[in-house]
C-alpha cells in the first residue's frame, strides 16, 4: 500500500523544524519496515496525483487543510483529519473543550479586528459594560468567571492580574510572540497591539494557573501515553495519573484527534488543561513514539 506523509509547514514550526521533520521521517521509516511504500513531502511539493492514497499529515495551513479535505472527499483515510487539524485553531478548540467538560482556565476570546487593542481593552475594563459579540465573548468554566455584568471583568479586574495572551488560530508561528505572559495593563495592551499589527484577528486571554507544568503525548484508543514535567522541573504537587489520561482522552475525542500532545497544569486544588494540539514533535520520546504511531497507522490504514 502506498502512503503519503506531509510535513508541517515551516511557518508553523519556528525553531522546531528539525524536531517536526524527525518525527515524520522516523514514522515513515517504521512504516516502510512494515511493508508500506511511503513518501514524505512538504505541502508545496504535493500534486493532484498525490491525493489518491491514505495520508498522515502534520500540515496546519490553509493549503494543507484543503489538500487533506480533497483526499478525504476522494474516500481516503487521513490522520489526523482535516477537521481535527482545524479544530486545533484555538478559537475553535476552546468551545469544543468546554462542551466536553474539560477542566479549563478562565478564558476570554477577543476578536481584535475592527477595534484597536487599547480601545478594546478599555471597553472590556468598563465596569458593568457588556462587550459586543463582535469584540469579545466568554468561553470558559462558569464557576471561574462571573456571568453577570461584564463577563470579562472577572478575568481583567482580579487584583492579581497574571494572564496569558495566545494567538487564537494556529499554535505557533513566532517564538516568544504567540504565547505571552503579562501581569500589567500596559503589558496586555502592548501584546494585543503587537498581535494586531501582525494581522492576528483573534486572541485568547487566559488566567495564569500556578502549579506543575506537564507535557503529554498520546494516541487515541491506545495504551501508549507519556507525560513529562516541563524541562524536568516539578514542585511535586500530587495528581492522579488516571485523571490526567481521562482528561486528555476526553479532549482529544472532542477535537477528533488521533495523534496528539499538549500541556496541563497540576495545581494544588485542580488539574487544568491549557493546550492540546495535533501531531507534536514528540521530542522527549521520539524513537518510541514513531514506532507506536507507525503501529497505529498500520492498523488504521488496514481497516
């Protein structure tokens, strides 16, 4: 059987190009040892003739998503599928995670097109004002942010204003500029201005949650699941590993992901999912992961 692997676009892999290339290459090599005829290409290299085969792809951009859709329309299996890749855009992801009852940080999605960030921020700060749907709306756990008056006030008006601002579409195109920690009004405005100037239309503004940052990797419906403390640093906050796996699987299913990774915070009083994405680089367990992914793809492509 012929298979096509598609690399992640360089734009969406800043300073991680080698890691992303490596996991796709190793997965392809593992599939070849199992008898598959495998090619890997960048999205700029694919042609119409490449549509007529199963695909495993890391692509995230519009051209890549459209290519995956065409393959699916032709009856070929694609992993992860085009809709799953689209669902990883943060503004799409958050409502899906909320609907799946995943434990989430308080989050406001802000639409910054049509209003300058400082003006928008001042509007959000107005006590009792109701933001227009075209500017901001809340998708968060209701117990974390009050729903009366200005829903954003619960996030913006807290005395300890420690927040994360994240671009609202793809996960990463610029190291240090797409996910930014802020703790002052000036920092919020400056970050929103920067993102707006780069043509970013939607951002997520999230509460900061203190705790141990845990990275995870998994394959849906598989016993294989790995987690690691970020950079090996931990305060030793206890957490239930079965709860971690349950939270992650529930989130992945809600988004249609089969091969995934992400981050959670193990806080003293709760576990919080802060990100999940399609086809990470598996940098902390790449050799093992590539074999596990190949075994999974063999089963799926043989169905």
